[in-house]
């Protein structure tokens, strides 16, 4: 399936402008090829490619509006790594495994203060297309941990940290939920003050095993754990 991003409204599909350039200039696709266009909201149009100069359009033959989304929903709020490549790796792999939402957290020990969220969003779109997702994940703006905790549902929110002296539950003991939010800290983990604040916010602490995982590895681990649950039905 050759899947592209665009808009779908009233029985018509319009391919995103950047996607059009990619089709014409990079992929050099031919008029009449079978293509599919999704709006990332669960809708997908099928049809034939129409090339008109530097423009690429789709002659729609069918539109599906009832494509299945991933369940349970997983939202990972993660601190950015100092090396930007690592957080981008996390985003790509988590999107491929069906994550529904990502928030970039600013914490006390976060070293990277600036992050190009628009670039992250484009990477999420690219990973969604590559893995043939019709429901794209939400990529939120960067937010401070304290502000993020103002809007959580404690019953569905968990934090993975490495403070072994504090009580942590096992992943296998998390009850079956239709949506979950996981918080992943920066290199150096959450501070003691932040852990206390999380506890006071009734966020449940979780252990990801005996090994100490890097930030991006912990994020991918949680995404893979949730993906495995989805595959089991």
C-alpha cells in the first residue's frame, strides 16, 4: 500500500502539498498508479494517482471512515534526551507500535530546553505512514511537569522511575484499562522533589525491571509492552 497524508472531506481527498512534491520529485510516481490517502483521523481514501505538471491528485474510488484504532490508548509523557537523535528514535518506534499521544516534559534535570516540536510531529506522520496507521498520534507542545500534573487522571497515570528505595508496582500488576498515561524521566531520573510531588498527585510508581534503562529505551519498552497487550486482544 502506498499511503500518503492529506485531507478528506465530503467524498474528496486532497494530498498534502509536501506529499505532492515527494510523489512527483522524489518517488517519480506515474499517472494511474494505485494510491491511498489518510487524514490521520481514521479516514482513508483509495484511488488512482493523477499527475498534472508538478501537482499530484487522487481520483477517489472509495473512502473508508470506520477503520479500527489501537486499544488500549497509551499516552507517554517523556523528558527529552540531551542527544536529540535518541528522543526522535523513541518517537518513531513508539508511533510504529500504536502509541496514541506523546507529550515532551520539562523536568528539573532536563538538559535539553529547546525542542523542535514541528519536526517531531512530521516524524510522527512519517512513522504513521510507514506503519500504515490511519489514526495518527497526538504530539503535544512541551510542558513543565508541574503543569502537566494539573490535568491528569490519577487512576490512569503511572510513572516509571529508578528510585529503588520507594515502593513501585510491577507492570503485570497494572489493571486492565482502556487508556493509560506513563511518565518517563530524563537522564538522571526525576528528582526526589518531583517524585514526592508525583506521589502527592496520586500517580502510581512502576518498575520496568532490574536493569536501568535509558530514557528513550524506557519509552520504547512501555510502548512495546502496550503493543503486546493490543496484539493479545
